[in-house]
C-alpha cells in the first residue's frame, strides 16, 4: 500500500510541471500576439503620418508651381527690366541681323 501512495505522490509534481510548461507557452504566445498588435498599430500610425506628409508636400508643390508661373510671366519680367534695370527695347538702328 505504501508503494501506491508513493507513486501517486510522484505523478502530481510531473503533472504540475506539464501545466507550468503549457502555461509558459500560452503566456509566450500571448506576449507575441500583443507585440504583433502593437507593431501593427504603430505601423498604421506611421502610414497615416506619411500620407499626411505626402498630402502637405503635394499642396506645397502646387503652390510653388503657381508661384513659378507667376514669376516667369513675360509681362512681369518686362516691367522689372524697364523699372528696376532701366532697359528699353532696341531701336531699328541698334539691331544687327546676322547672315
């Protein structure tokens, strides 16, 4: 009878060890899943931030294109040449036609 009691006392620690291993595996999976979800959310925020930055840069590029078109306007350039630089159109005698 005593041998049976000893056998039974040996099994519960083995079962407890198995349960501890299973619990550790479960906790490791839970931590891995949580890490994956955090990375997913973080990546979502980075994508949203990059999309917002792209939108702002595109708007700025359009503003700069409009400003460039304004600065290249021939009427504006002629006005600056006349007023600030004192340039005038050449007379007929000042031009030379090259053959």
